[in-house]
């Protein structure tokens, strides 16, 4: 069986996307009882403990000053700024809409790569990006406030900023991936993230009342272990079976899975107009990402 097609690779990718989509639901549930940065801090701590076993293997690497600069920049983008914005987004809007905004990630990354890495920005990419962003604005304007989503428009904007940080992370990771393993890159992120969010945790600890319910504890454990290790582990394993360009297409399952899980677990519902706006986002992303010859085949 060739690397371009593998049933076990496909199954691994599908489960990886399902796990990543479920992280929005787990965050939403955990933050019903705990403060946002407390959730993120414990997520980073738990994930860090999972990587302690691998520290010895990480010591084989030789770090230049340039590498350290890029590692710090990587962690600054994600998890530091990324989770600050995503925590605010989860507080202010629904998990369903957060999931839809994540579909912009490939588009934003492609635009950033064009500017910073001088990669070609085609008219197709620009057209698709405009359609996708128009869909995001439409989705945000159509959203309604509720107890669980007090300010959807602002929440969606914070998630958009999180995706910008995610794009910055991807650009920096392209350089580091040539020198370090995916396991090391993930580990250094959570180590730095635990240190970064510790002062945020202390502030929330001394200024708010904690409510460690069984739901919040299980959600934090799930985020720290299953999402961090399971999601990345399955994705990295799939890349040994399927080409990276083909694996990237599976990212578009995240908003779909998020909508389904949010409906089943959080009882979130999108109106017909919001569903149309969501489809508009996906169409824009597909136009920007799928080669024009393949689009023509799909339309014929």
C-alpha cells in the first residue's frame, strides 16, 4: 500500500480531527466551573508531565541562539497568545462558531507564507480568502447572544486572532521542523506554556472562587492528555502513512465535528442563515486551497 493511500492513516486522521474538535467542547465545559487561564495552566501542566519521560532524548539536540529565538517565538504564538485569545473566544461565543472560524487557518497561513516566505499568492487564493472572511463576518453578524455566548461577534474576533497566531506558529514551525522532531516541538510548547500561564493561574486563584467539579477535572485531564498526546500522536502517525498535502485536507473536518459535538453535548444550534454563512466559509476555504483543475472537475 502506498503512502498516498492508507486506510489506517485515514482512520488516524479522522480520529485526530475528532479529538481536536472535541477540545472546544471540553474547554467550554471546563470553563463553566473554572476560570479560563486556570484551565489552560492545568492543561499545560498535565501535558508537561506526559513529556517528562522524553526529556532525556531531547538532550541530544544542540541549540543555537537562532534556534532558541525561534523556539521562543513559536511558543509566543502558540500556546501563549493563541490560548489567551481562544479562552476569551470560548467565553464569549459558542463552540460551534469557534469551530467554524478555525477553518480559516489554512487561508491565513497561506497569506502569511506569501508575505513572510515570499510564497506565491494567487488570484484564486485572494478570491477564496475574501469569500471565507465574508462568511465569517456574516456568521458573526447573524449570531445571537445567550447566557453561554454573551458577545458572539467579539468572541469570533478573538478566535480569528487565535488563528492569526496559529498561522504565525505554522510559519515558525516550518523552520524548526527541519531540525527538531514533532514530539520535541510539542513538548517545548507545553513546557513554556506552563511557565507562561502560571502567573495567570495565581491571579485567578487569589481573586476568584474555585469550583473543582468532576466535570471540570475530567475535561482538564482530557485536554492535557488526550488532546495533546492523542491528537498530535495520531496526526504525526498518519503523516508516516499519508502525504502531508493530502493529510492537510482533513483539517476541514474540525468545524464539521465541532458542530455535531456542540449539538449533541452542549445543545448548541445554528439557525438556517448561520448554517448558510458557515457553508460560505467552507466554500471560500475550498476555493483558496483546492487546485483550480480539481475544482473544475468537481463542478463538471
